[in-house]
C-alpha cells in the first residue's frame, strides 16, 4: 500500500469517528431559540406567564406588547432596554409579551435568547436571520457593565448602530439590566474615574434604544396584590404581616419575592402553584 493510500485510509477512519455536523436551525419551526454563539437550538415551548398576570407594571406591559405587535406585523419597531430593580418582571415581561403576540399572530415572530458571552457572534446570527421571512426579537438578559463586560457592550453598541453587516428591520433587540440609574445623566464629580467611565458606557448604550423602560421596587400594596393574585386561584389566603416580614428578610419587595412567598404558602397547604 502506498503512503498516499495509507493517509487516505486514516483520514477516512477519522472522519467516521468524528460526530456529524449539527443540522442547521429551522428558523420557522419554534416559538423561541437559544443562540450559544455558534449555533441555534430550538425551544419547543416558550415558558411565559399570562401577560395579564404581570401586576404593577401596567405601563411597561402595554409599551412592550405594542412594540412587539408592530414588529410581528412588519411595521417599524424599536429596540428595547428594560432596566431597574431586580425581580420586578423585566425578563418575564419580554417572554410574556412575545408569547401573547405570537398567540394572536401564529408564526410571525420568535424570540432568540443570546447566551452570555455570545454577543461577539452577532454578525453571524444576523447573517442567518436576515434571509428568514419572520420577525425576530434578540433577547439579552441581565446585561452587566464594568470592565468585564466592556467588550460585549461594544459589540451590542455596534449592532444597534449598524455595522458592516446591516441589520434588517425585522430583527430587533431587547435587553434587560438590573443596573439602577442606567439612564441617569447626573454627574458626580467626586465619583472615582472608573465609576464615571461605567456610567458613561451605560449612557452611551442606553442612547441607542428607542424604547427605554424603568422598573422600580414594588410598594406594599402592589407587593401584597401580586401575592393575592397567585393564591386566589387556589382558594388560599395569607397573613399580610408575615408576607411583609418575608420581604424584609430578603431585602426587597418585588414580583419575584411575592412568587416565593406564594410558593411557601401553597407548599404548606399541599398545593402546587
């Protein structure tokens, strides 16, 4: 056997051992996708609460839902920044509003959640989605700031501004961030240089979103109303003072804390929420 033939046999054996390349994503098949920077994985069912069940964020709910309805219809729509207090339904609102629009107009829109660390792959993702006749919302959850996140923020700013690869109008972006004061322009001369740089980076990014929505901690009445909404369907009641003590123990009143307390009450009663 010649040396060339031997190498061909070795190459053929290695090819048989290597896993087959992944199938390309079917961008029409699912309501949502997970993008890891190299490939998309279909999500067969989008986990989303009923939109009407998101209490205490009525104005934000209406704005996000209306914007996504425009996107699904092929009309001009805005990129969205949802920022503020943790646990107040920013991520839940994005999923619920999109699911609500998709339920009314099946197949017209899909969510693509972009994994942390995958923002640099935006050109590749845009290249794939540009050829698809369907609206897409690219979802970046819990965006950070600071030195560790600077490269990703620059990649996002480039996407929003429009880089070498243009972004079609049927692809919009939604970003959530727990950073408070992300759009505040008050300058603190006494702040450390790196703190001012982080603030300036946040402002530079926030300026690129056409729809910016703030989320604030729930007041007592809203917090208790959210708990009641979870428990009422199961015929369960709760002690308000215990609910407030639960929130104090966790350091905040939010929709997430309300759900955790409602889960505790339901669990004690042997019920599932």
